[in-house]
C-alpha cells in the first residue's frame, strides 16, 4: 500500500459511448493508507459530459487541471477554467460538461469516500474498460478481473 500516487499510473477506466470519459482513482482505502477520503481524476473529451447529476454524502473539491468546463449543480451552472476549483457540499447534485476546445481534466478529493464500501469504485465503473494501472481483481463487485473480457 503506497502513500503516494501519480495521475499517469493510478487505476483508471473509460466509459463507453455516448458518454465517453475516463475516471481514475489515486487514493482510496484499499489502495492507500487513507481512511476518510478518496481522490483521483476525471477526463472528459471535447463535446462530452457526465450523463447525470451525482450526489453523495461527502464534501468534494474539484480542481480544473486543464480545459474549460461547465459545472452543473442542477439549479445553476458556472463556467470553470484551468486552475479554477469548485466546492461541492454534501448531497449537492453536480456534474461536468466539457465546453472547451481541449480535453477537460479534473482532479477531485472527496471525504468521506463517495464510493461507499471499500472497492465501491468498481461498481461505479462496471461496464467500463480499464485503461490504466495494474489489473484489478474485481470479483467482489461482480465483475471479471480487468483484461479477461
């Protein structure tokens, strides 16, 4: 278990069309010594968006690493550019839309982990393709291990 990570080597999965995007998990209870938070990245290609509003019990902060996105809170939106950040209160609906000319890359930190149970991120990415990191044994989430389908 490591107490450091890197965006280019952490676990990551790509969602299928029509809502293609990549989600990576850098810090999570089964991967790192963290106990009350999770962090990672979301990459949304030009012209794509997260398909639905998410909400969870934890507080979350997104930092825009690159690109320009619209942060949709359900009742209002705001445009956020590179180096900007957004705070999300517990149970607040939210999603991202890439309105820029380059891939939108976001870094997130959420506490407590928004994924619920340990390895709950595997439920979030069910049906997605693992594109980065060591293959994950995901039988606990009812999925075949990465690279076996």
